């Protein structure tokens, strides 16, 4: 499968759309806050070599990128986490685009021989848990396939910078709209075949004990689109901060400021060179705007959502009985929500340039997969 590279033209239009969407949020008296996490894996020439994380992070700072690299759970897995420096969602998307482009170069300068920006790092680690332990490794040294995610953390503040997620139903409404719109638009954040294989690692590769990555479209506080208030995805208390220290800097007690960290987390995105940070930010902001509208107009909680499976491929699958299951590309090409919502909020700003800026962006994105669609 082959996809064309994004161009300066589509990136410019996407950034203009983001600017317009942020203006629509501001007109309603709110501020959208979006922070990203990007996972990947690096390889070194030998066990004697290591990655200089401090050197990587200093370079990111010098480049004006609001993020830092951290170690992740699995061997040589890393995570890029955006920093809370007050940047707008537009700057956040720009930083993610630059990080995805530059991190492989920067990391090779500081000890990595190879850097993988892929949905799955196949056989990248070894070791299995003792059954039922959840954290204790056994003597089983079979390979572990590492899933790499791109996660979007979303909250909304008022004009006094108060987080509105903890003390209202706004978070529930944003989560609801992300849930009902993510299936048809999943190719935006699952843009290659290995992204769908990533969803099957727990069920088809025997890694359910070792992995907590989501594989269904689901809500609650542990789903693929999670609402975090008092509890997080592992049922842990949110917003814990050290309150009292004892000897040797041992933490004796914690405060529990969960309102500070309350947010909606879109957890299902896959690390991929085909992932477009700008179109995915547009997708998030469209749902934020719909969530705000529903929250202001509906004096209730949103309807319940039943978990469902994602497609298993970019392409349509034909069964022996003659039935067909639509792939992610067909689902996106047949839906109209994405283009219509962009036009609803932005078309006036593009009058004279596009009959429908939303349709142009949708068609341009699908055009990146033209080889796949015609074979």
C-alpha cells in the first residue's frame, strides 16, 4: 500500500481551519486545551549504547517544541509528552508534526541507531507476566509486540481558565460526540494496516495480560475514548500529588486534586508516518464544538453508548458468503459529517477559494491512498 506525502498547501489550509475552529470556541466564551502523547521505539547499536534523553529534550527546547521525551514501560520504548506551556491547539499540532519529523533525526544524534514510528514494534521486547499477577514477570521469555499510540487529551476552560470538565457534564458530551463520530472517521487516526493489527494484539497474539491498550470503540473511564474525573484508566486516583514527606524523601501522604487533571482522552490513535496531526486536531475540535453545543442545549446527560468494534482493515473485506465489511477508507469516504462540520464553522473564511473547504480536505486526504483504492 502506498500513500502520497502531505503538501505545504494542505497543511496551510488545515492550519487555517484550526484557527477558525478555535475562533468559534472563543466566540462561545471558552478555550479548548489539547495535549498529545506519542509513543515509539528506538534501537541502539548494542547493549553498551544508550539514548541520551537529556540531550534530546534540550534539542526539543531549542527548537521551540513544547514537549519532552520520556522512557516508557517496555524496553527501548519512548514517549513524547507535550508540556503545559499554555500553547494553543494549533501550536500543539505544529509541535507534534515537527516532533514526528525531527525526533528520528535528533534521537540518532543522541545514541539511537534506528527510530520506529510505527503502530506496532514487532517482537521488540521479551517477557510474559505470571498469570493473574498483572505486574510480575515469569520465566517465559516469548516475544512481546509493543503497541505505539498517539493520544489526545482534551479539556475546556472558561474565560477565567477554570477547567469545566470536573463540575459539569461538558466532558460527558465531548466524550459522547467523539464516540459517535470516531468509527466513520477512524482512518484519520488509524491510517495504515498495522494500526488495525495493533488493535488485535491482546486478543489474537496472547498479550491480554501484558497490554492495557484499547481495541474497541468504548467509553467510560477505561475505554478507548475515556473520561477521567476521580479515576483513571487503571482505576487509580487521579491528580495525586505528594503532600507530606518523611525521612529519605519518602512520600507519606498525597493530595487528591483530580479536578486539575479531569479530561477526555482519545486513546485509540496509532503512531504512524501517515498520521496527520492537523486533520486529527480538526477532528478533535469539531467534536469539542459539538460537545459545547449539546451541553448548552441539553439539560441532561448524553445517551448511553454501546461499545463496538472498529473495522479490521483500511480496505473492504469480502466474505465467502458474499457479504462485505466496509474498511476504514470506505467508511470515511461515505460519511459527510467531517466535511459538513468544517463548512458549517469555516466556509465563510474560505469563500472564493473553495466551494467546500471540508470536502476539499476530505478528498485530499483520501487521495493519499489512491493507489490502495484503485487496486
